[in-house]
C-alpha cells in the first residue's frame, strides 16, 4: 500500500510540471535563460561596472622649457613647458578645459636636462618642474587634486630608479641610500602642495620611509599611492622617450618578474603594513589577475596604470578599426571589472568626452 501511494504521488508530480520546466525533453537551453536579461539595453547595464570621471587620473609630463612640445610617437601627449614665470600656461589651459568635463586628478612627471648620479634635480625647490607645476596648478586650479611621481629614473644620468653601488665590479641598486633620497623628494613635493605622492621606484621599505618623514613634518594628511605590483615590462618605451631617459639595461633586480604572482603578493603585504593609502598595478591590461587578487585581498583601494606601451597598442588598434571609442570602453571597463577603482590613463581627455555617452 505504501509503495502504491508513493507511485501515485510521483505520477501526480510529473503531471503538475509546468511547460517551462528545464527537465524532460522540452527543457529550456541555458542560452535562452540569458537572452531575456540581455534584450533591453538598460537591463544589460545592470550587470556592468560604470566608468566615472572620478575614476580617472591624468598623467602629464612637465618641463622647464618655455614652450609646450609634442612627444614623437606618443601623440597627442606633450611635454608641458613652464613658460615665463613658471606659470605653465599651456598645461593650465588644457586642464581648465577638462575640469568642467569632470577631471579631478592629475599626476605629474618631471623632465629635466641636467641629470646626475643621485638625481639632484628631483627635489630642487627652484628648478624641479614637478614642484613648480604643483605650485602653479594649486594656484590656478585649486580644486584639482595633484599627484606627484616619486622616483629617480627621470633625474639620474644612469636612468635607474635609485642610487647605485658597486658589487663585485657591477653597479647595482643601493636600497638603503635610495630610501632617504626618495623620502626627501616626497617631502619636497608635499611642501609644494601635492595631495598625493606616488613612489614608483620599487625599493623595499620606501613607503615606510616616506610615511615616517611626511608625518614628522606635518604632512600625515598626504596620501601615498604605492606602485605595489610593477613588472619589469617591455611596455614602458614611450614613457622613457617622454622623460628623455638615459636608461640602458634592465631593472629585473628590483622590478617584479612578468609571470610572478608571489612577488605581487609579498609586495601587497609589505606596502599595506608600511602605510600605503592606495596600491597600484602597472602595467594593467596583461595583469587583470593581479588587480583582481588585490581587490579581493586588500583593505585599500586598487589603482592600475594603463602605461605608455599599452596606450600605443590601444590607440593603434582603435585607429586601424576606426572605432577607438569601443576599444577604449572595453579596455578600461575591463580594469573596473577586475577590481580597480582608480585608472591612471593617458586616454583621460578622450574618456571625459565619451563617459556621458556610456551612462
């Protein structure tokens, strides 16, 4: 009797199955289940991150030259000249056009002619273009957030990111000497008015050294955007041309191996413990896995830098297809999807025009 009752219940349940059930010979395919959510443009946007102007940081190059100069092979980026009285009129005018479109942050890189072994020009108050540009921008554009790159590569005659020492007849980085130098450079930029300092040098302990010196001098409020995952990449050549670098060789003894996740993890733990405010991944497009891991593991905001070589690749493909807009959207939204909330990108001017169309 029990078995007959079970059989009747099973038969009843089979008869009650709705026609749209995924069981049986007429089950719905999984692709049909997705199509309904993809039909309306507004519904598709529910599932995607949205790029906002506030996500963008615009990297620019500043010099002591009287005029603004194009950078060959890196157009429309320029070396922005100080002009008369270090007023940086060209750069101010350029940023003033972008500010109403939503630009809020700019990152400064210095270009100098007089380079030496210890990067003396990196923190000269009266002749460093980053210091002078920071002062000019704080005065002309008081609502603009200023980030200053901290490194010796733009200012050293050997082009390395730190001071060198000799070991067994070979010149290698002297981490200890470099830390003091970097901290003093960061302090000089903070004194000039920078809201953030951005050590890109990849020395061990530099975040702690910078944070300690800033705090001791009344600049505990200045943020540190640490280059935490920076690979020994082939993607930096246009940047080196832009800063007129004298560098030869490689930086594999202090920048991270291309395929290493382990070094990226170690650097994250190091920079978080030393007082970083933001951690940055550079390059970006080939390293979405590291961005994602940082976003999942870190307590800090994650930035990524679409570097000069990536800029050239994206622009070339966009120009070849005649659809740069689609290429920019896909490449930059992918960084948000991976977990970055701050995008340092040379495409900032173009993106500011396109973002209102994508909302």
